[in-house]
């Protein structure tokens, strides 16, 4: 299973764009890249998922280069409520064993 | 729409006591089900996953066990809790090969 590496923490200010990059050098051909957001004492919440190029939804954008060895989660115009831990995961390609390995995530702190 | 429930939300148990945490999913059939544990300030550790009734795979050896008596019910148990069992327990579901969706979690404190 592919392992991911992401920064331990990041700081930002309200209204700024935040980009969190994740490395996954050993990603398998069929693996998807998924990002979750977690607030204290809550379960992780799905943000976005992609396989290649760019994916955008109402919350974020996900940029994936051609070699798929990294990905970048982009949060436009963050607010204080975006302060959370963000996890990057790869996997989900196997029919019966779509196990995901969670790292320690990136703790994003948004300041006013 | 699909929903996932966990209870209790919070639990305080003495060392050596038994444990039973329940997770149920609504709005989907034959989901994959998962139990994770999260220590304070850490990432999630996968404990068990199940692809069907009565089918349980264990990821980490420990004094915990899991059962799936019904299609959308997943239970985490222990006969005798240890101090190290304290943590935040999360249940999740997915359709095979797709995104996992998490429940609200159960915070367990073993004293």
C-alpha cells in the first residue's frame, strides 16, 4: 500500500488560498488519491478524490501531475472554520481490500 | 441518502471491564465496514475491516475483536479492556473500491 508524506502543519490567514502538497511515490496504477478533513472529536470528512489531472468541487480543487507521484489540495479563500487536520490517502483500487492508510495529516491553522 | 451511526458517543470504563461499541449504516447494501482507532494527536489506525456478514479481517493484533452479525451492523468488542485501549474509535463504510465515509466516533477512556 502506498505511503504518503505531507507537511505536519501549515498556517494561513483568512481569505488566502492554501495549497497542501502530498507525496506518494509508490502509488499503484489503479490507486485513487483522496483527501479528508477532520475536526477535533469528529470523524474524517471526505473532501475530494481524483485519479489524474485536476478535479474541482464546491469545496476544493485537487491537482495531480502526470506521474501521479504527488498531489496538491487547494482550498480557495480559507476561513477560520477551515482550521482542521487534512489527510491525504492513496488506495481504494482493490475490490475487496480498499484499505486506506492514514498518516498524521497536515494541521492547518487559519488566523483572522 | 446513506447515514452511519455509532454509539455510545462517549464511554468511560474501568480496566478489565468488557467493551461493546456498535456501528450501523443506513441507506446502502453490502457495504465494506471498518473500525479505526485514533490516539490523541495521531492519525487513524485501521483495526478491522469486513466485506460481508461474518467476514472479519484483523489488521493489528490486540485484545479487541470485531463482529458483523448483520449486513449493516459492525460491532467492536473486548473481553477485558486495557489502559492502552483508550482512544477515539471510528467506524466507516464504503462501497467496494470507493470512498470511505466515517461515523461520528466513540471516545473511550479506560481508567
